[in-house]
C-alpha cells in the first residue's frame, strides 16, 4: 500500500509494495504513483484516477501488467480510494498473477478440444468475429502493435503479429469434414476414432502452417468444430487461389494412410471453400456460405473441395423460397395450364394436346415445371397440384368438345408423378374427375416417365391396370432414356410410347445425320406397332424431321414445328384445322 496526496505523489509506502515493485519502500516516496503502476497508459484509466484524486469519485479499480526489475512480468490489481476524513488517497496493489494464470488455464481448457488439442468452436468464432471487427475499422500502421485488450487471450490476437507485413482486408475459410468417419467409429470403436481425429488435426496444422504466413500476410487458425468437422481460418488472405491451394494441400495430405499403432486407415475429406472481403461480412454469413459449399462438395461426389459460387447459392435460395411458398400457391390458384398440340404425322390434324403446368409466381414470374415439380415431389404437394392439373385439363378438354361438336374430339395428355400413385388414390381421383367433368375416359391420356413405369410393381402396377381397364390411355414419356426393358414393356398396360427428343434431334441435319439414330427409331416404331402401341415423337422442330418420322411410321409428333405451348383459346383455333403450318413458330 501507499499513501498518496491529492497531486498523486507518494507520501509513504509499505515494504510489501516495495517488494512487489522491486524497490526499497523509502525510495518510492516523492514519486508519482501513476508512474509506479502505469495508470497513465490509456486515457480512460488516467481520467478515472484523476477523478478520485480530485474527490469527484469515491473509488477506482483496474488491472495492470507491470514489469519487475528482474525482467519478469506480473499482473496487478490496483485500487485507489480516498482515506476517510483525510485529504490523502490510499493506493492498494495486489499481485494477481497466480489468479490470472489459473484463469488462463481454465480458459484454455474451455476454448480447446480435449481430443485434438485444437481450438474449439467457441474460440474459432471468437477469432473469426475479432478478425471481422478489425476489418471494419482501420488497422494499425505497419510495425505498430495492436492496442491491448485485457478481455482477450493471446490465441485471439496471435494473427496481429502479421500487421507489419501489410493487410489485405480479405478472409478465407476452409470448412471440411471426413467422408465416412462414422464407419470408423462403428467398426473400430471411438478410441480409434479419437486417435484418427488427433492425427488428422496434426496434418491440418502442418498444412495451415505452410500457408498461414508464408503465402500471405495474414494469420491462420485450425479448429475442430465438433464431430469430424474442422475449419481453417485464413486472415488477410490473398485471394481464392491461395484458399484453393490450401484446400488441395489438405486433400493431398489426408490421402496418405494413417498408421495408428499398426492400424492403417485411409480417409478422405470434403471441403467447402469461402474467400471474400472481410468488410461487410458477418461470422454467420461466412459460416452459412461455408456450410452450403461443404454440402455441395458432398453432393458432387465427396473427396473434393468446392469453391463458393454466388450464382449456385442464389439458385439454392430461390429453390428454398419456392419450396416454402409452393403449397400455399396451390391453394391461392397461382398455377395455370398451357397446351401443346399432338399432331397426326400423316394428315397434320391435331389429335390431342399435352397439358403443361406453369407457376405464375408473384416474385419470379412465369416458371416452367423444371423449376418447381421436383420440389413438389419432395414435399408431397405434387399430389394436390397434380389433382388440380388433372381436373383443369379434363374440364378444358370437355369444354373444347362442347364448343366444337361437329369436329373429332381431341384427347388431353397429363403428366403424373409416381408419388401421386403412392400417396393418393389416383384411380379414384381420375374416376371422380371424369365423372364430374363429363370427359370420356378414352380422351384422357396419363404420362409417366420410363424409369417410373418400368420399375412398377405392386400398387403402381395395379393402379395402371385399373386405369387402363377404365379406358384411360397410359403413355410412357421420354422413352429411350431409362431402363428400355422391352420385354417388360409387353406386360404393362401401356398404349403409347413418347420417344425422347434426343432421338429426333439426330434427324435435324440431313447431311450429317447419324444412320444409327434412324435405325433405332425405326426398330422402336416397328416393335411398338407389333405390340399394339402408338408412337409419339417429341421435339419435332423442322419439316425434314417430320418427313423422316412420317416415313419411318411414327404416328404423332409434338414440337415447335407445330406450336409452342399456348393458352387454351389458341388450341381452340387449331381444332379441325388440317394441316398445321410446317414452319417453326416464332420465338
């Protein structure tokens, strides 16, 4: 302790203070107390100290790091308080070095993973947040040490050693997990799994050491975020090339087998790589991007690194937005149908139409089925949507029939997803809709993809048979792209094959046509006719294609040569008109 006057000069000090500061107690007299315990190091502390000396504050306490004359450092808790009924002030200094060391040890345990000894998720996010915060303000000048923050640890600020090398204002993350690590735990036990994680951590650290400072001016941090997930943070990165090099070096390092006391194990990893300007980014945004990119690496085949792609992410976000609003959109009536003619290749008359659903989205505009049907199949809303399409198409076909009583009625073809067969009573739905709309069963054609129909058994096959017995026509869509099991085809209640457009496109160029394409189509048409099936060719775009398909014996054609998908009133104009124009419709 020491007694200090109102000017901050030491009047008397005890031997304990002298011993703490490495000086004789008498030698401390007449010295400025603030100089002894470094109270003038920052303006805030100095102001509070002067407030106590001036009698405007009753008490003040702070923590200072002091330098002992023998070279060692110590942490001291300094308390300044007025002496009652006296113009003097009491300065108390307590050595809290042991307490600080214990706190540091406890914090180290709290912030590090016990298996790999790497920083854990908490420390990783603290370091990431600190890096982003420093990017939001102007960094220290070259060679200038960062301001001391007593509430941060050395681990949080070790990257600031690089300030003198210049800052890039960029940040990068390699977020990875091990492919198939669960199998290691399940077959060899968690003890071996933990040893593998520790060995992986060692190799990741070696890779990061090679890229953290020598390839850029920034720091690095390797952390275990949990389970078999790891992350490498690169501060002041130099660009995506540096992060890509780092990710590739990690993949290469992990490909080498691990020898765990005679147990040789091989692992691979999937890595999501994100690199961008630090200013304006948040820790949450960066980790969401890294997590998304890691998922892409997994989906693309594993054992690879994938760089964050803003366009791909925008598509994913759009997909999520569509997914969350699809089911209510069905209830709000945001879907419309367009129809594309199915034309007789002999006389050019419209024999039927295919109903094609569109989503008139209030934000994204008119969306084609490839944008939302997959989502509808995943969340089950395809059942409700498919029922609406079926009802609307049948009602429209019946209306055309009423409006043109003297013409041959046209059939309507509706696409059906396999989930509609499994998750609803399709037979009952069709029967009810036909009865309600008054459409004859033979004027309805249901299209299923080849892969769905060829694997049909049990309930789907029974449903198809019941629909066929009812008089509804069953068509296989995109034939030639899936199983193509012709023997199985003869046992299915199918009446129509729709040849995939890839066959027809081979007919487009007469000079460079592949003879094999024509032979395949001719064989398929001949076989289909012998089985009592009719054949529709999709994607007919030129009169040359139509002529060759007609010569081969194809029954109907569908494509832009005749018409793009159009509104119902345009179809009404084509009913009874033959032949249709043979020139492509304008875009």
